[in-house]
């Protein structure tokens, strides 16, 4: 059977959590006749260094996690994101 959904960019998510997300998406789409459903999860980590007037400031670190759900049915599209 062909699955009607795709999950993108999950490299920062553990394999156990990936399985949970796939099962959740399958559960959400199962009772509906969707043409297509896509879940994109993006996790980023960044580290910044700055120099002000020749002086290096302490590094700053940040993490970001977001998701976007796209659904298509009968030529209509719906989007939801964090």
C-alpha cells in the first residue's frame, strides 16, 4: 500500500521519536481521504561569536525546533506550522 504522507528532515530526532511521529501522522490521516499529507520537522543548533571594538564577546548558543504540516484534498491545500 502506498503511504500518502512524507516526513522530512528528521536527522536531529531520535529513531524512537521518528516512529512516534510517523504513527501519529498515520493515525491523523487514516480516517480521512486525503490526497497528500506532509510533515516537515526542522531542528537547528547555532553558535555565534562577535567582535566589538576588537574584543571578542562570549559565545552565544541557541536551539530551535519547528514543524510544518501540509495537507492536500480535492485540489485544496491547508498549512499549519509552529
